[in-house]
């Protein structure tokens, strides 16, 4: 049996680079999309200090503040952990498995 040629290793390397690029794009895009959905749902009175994604489907939001105008009610949390069940880009919805505040 012959050893794999150089083209096989080239294909493997290209596939690994594509997978790493997809992972990096998801790590950059998913927290921003989640903050966008939260602001869209709750309104402009939501502030999120930092959003990060942890593999496989966990979002960590830091310094979250929710402010409403009636009657000057607000809430804040240092850390909110969201375990996602599913994200629908087309419907602009996230299904959550659990929320930890």
C-alpha cells in the first residue's frame, strides 16, 4: 500500500483551515448576535458590558443592566450565563436550555 500523496495532505490542511475559520467567525458573530436579539426584545434600555462565547453553545454576558422608564425600575447582574439549545438566524430567535444569573 502506498503512502498518501501530497495532494491528500493539502486537502486535509485546507479543510482544517476552513474549520478553524468557521469556528473563529462563530466565536466573533454569536455574542454580537445574541446582544442584538436581547436589545431587540427588551428595547434600548439593555446594556451589556461584555459578551463571550464558550464551546459548544454557552454565552456569557457580563455587567448586564436592564432599565425601564416605568416607574424608574431597573435590574443589573454581574454575570449571566445562557446555555443555548438552538439559534435560528432566519427567525431571529434563540431557544435557551438554561439561564444562570
